[in-house]
């Protein structure tokens, strides 16, 4: 039985809805997508619920029409704007001397308790980045190990409850229930990073229309995330003011002539703001200087974020740039010059079967990452916004809010997927080994009494 999933990337400039079909072997195929201009959002946050709901409804309707599906629940992205992150520790004793799911869940919850998160904030992700078994550090997966004590260091990402509630209201206003909420920068990193980069350490910068989000991965877990309210639309505004031309003309100039490489002395004719019947000659060198100044400043601030994180020496794989803003000609060269000796690469989302050509562009990294997050667990352990534990070795729990499509006459499509099956579950305690025999008899007796 195949499962249909809907993901919605709610950005400052666009809404992207993707419908994918997950077959029994957990292969994924995209079967529908809808993209529309975002309304009612500013710097990644909802400023008008009604307008945001309208934009979401249009994107979802287009995706449904292409897919032939009527799915009613979705995994949704949330911007890093106004999120706060902190690290916390947890310690528990192991009474049975063997670490079970119960102890892992208990130590993660202890770290949340020790974080003292304010009442007006809610946990978006709790990502353990260091398990310590007795005196041994950086255990990848402590499950089943013999120990007397288990410790964990957890990176906790929180956001204001009002942000989450407004997001849920906007999505529900579009006729869709929110199944899960994922930090947009986290989703982007899932879609662009490989295992080696995460293990060695890497910074991912998603450069969008109005925002730039940064996450730093080290040892397959996020250790740092931050947000900068600057994107490509700020370049448009700068050009409009510097060239005294309307915003739509400035945006067209940015898209056609925007480059960070050597400037040109060529002249172009542009209409004057307030009097569009009159034109003026503008040198492309001026255009280049305006764009260069804004982009250089943005990259310098992001470089300072990396410096302030204290993790600069842990990002051996360098910096990965993605998002629509990263496509500007010469962006990589300027980033290399700004970040110093750190290697830089430009990233598009990973390939996926049925992936439309449009969705292969860097600005859709978050949308593709949401699909991948919905299918697979990308950290060994995680507590999500629903306070459920996602574990990489658990069998997926069927969520009643997910719509299954049996009537779709769509060929089963395969995708190269190196990741494990989805594991969005609440982990149950595991019994100690010494009680297994008695437990087996009790299970048999309970079964027999229920049967007869």
C-alpha cells in the first residue's frame, strides 16, 4: 500500500507545495507540485493570516490537480526568523546496566527539562549531538550498550508559540491540517548535504528572497543555527533607490545584469520612478557596484556568524550555499574571498524520481528537504515539534492523518535513496534482558485469555 505525502515550503517570497508518493519499499516519486507568490509574509513570518492562507491554498490546489490527490495533511516549513537555540545536558542512571529506548528517551527529556525553556516558547527540534556512555564521549548510538550512566548534549531549537499558532492557522485556513513543522534551514541541509560533509562538519547557508538562514552540522547533527533578515529582494530595493527606477524594473535589471564579476561600462536605458515615460542612461558599472556592496556585506555578516558560533574549526567540509540568491553570477568567488580559507560550494537539491525541472533549482532545496524529512529520519534521534521521538531504526508508525491513495493509477516509480525508512514514532521502553523469559510467558498468557 503506497502512502501519499504533502509538504509545503512557506517562504517569504514563494509558497511551494509538493505531493509525493512513497511505495512499500520506501522509494519516493514526486507526482505533483504547485508554486505561487507568497502573500501575508514578511521576513519568514506570517503578517496576514488570511492572505497567507490564500497563497497556501493556491499552491496546494495546483499540486493536487497535477497529482490527482486530495490529501488533507502536510509537513510544513518554518523560517528561522525569531527562533532561539540553546544547548542543554541531561544525565540518567541505567538501573539494568543496559541502555534501552526508555533510557535514551528519558535522558533526552531530561536535557529538555534542564534547558528551562520559557513558557512562551515551544520546542521545534531537540537534536542530540553527543551521547556519553560512562566516560566515553561521542557515542554514535548508545542503544544496547552496557553502562551505568548515560549523558547527552542536545541542541534545542525553539520558537515562540504565537509563531507556530499563526502558521497552523494559516495552513488550516487553506484546508490542510499540519502534521509536522520543520525548520527551513534544517530541511535545506537535508536536501543538499552528503554524509561525509555532515560527519566532517559543514555550514549550510540558504540564501532566499528576504532571509538568509545558516546551520552548522558537525558529527551528523546540527550544533548551531541563526538567521539574517537579508536576501535578494534587498538587492532589488538597493538598485531601485540607487538608480531611481521602479522596483519591478530594478528586479528585472538584477535578474538580467546582476553579476559579482568584473563590471561593464555598457549603458542601459531605465524608466525614472514617478515618471515612467522618461528614461535615463545608467552604467552597468553602477549596477555592479550596488549589487556587490550589498552581497559583500551580507556574506561578511554570515562569516561573522560562523566566527561567533565557536565552531569554525569544526567545519572541515567548508560552506555550502543554496537558495535562489546563491545563483547570482560570481557568488562562489566572492564567498571564497569573504570566508577566507574555508572551501565553498554551490548546492542544488538531491535528485529524486519524478523531480520536475523547475524543482531542481537551489531555491527549492527546502521544499525537497521536507519531502526527504517526511520519509526518513536524518538524525539517529530527535524530538520533533509534536514531542515525538524520531529514531533511525524504528519501523514507521502509520499516522491516521496521512491520506493513502489507492485509486491513483500512477506507475510505481523508484528513486535512489541511501537513507533509511521513516521513523516518526514515539519510542516505547525496552525490557531488560533478564526479564525476557518471564515476559514471554506473560505475553502468551495474556494472548490466550483474550483469545478464549
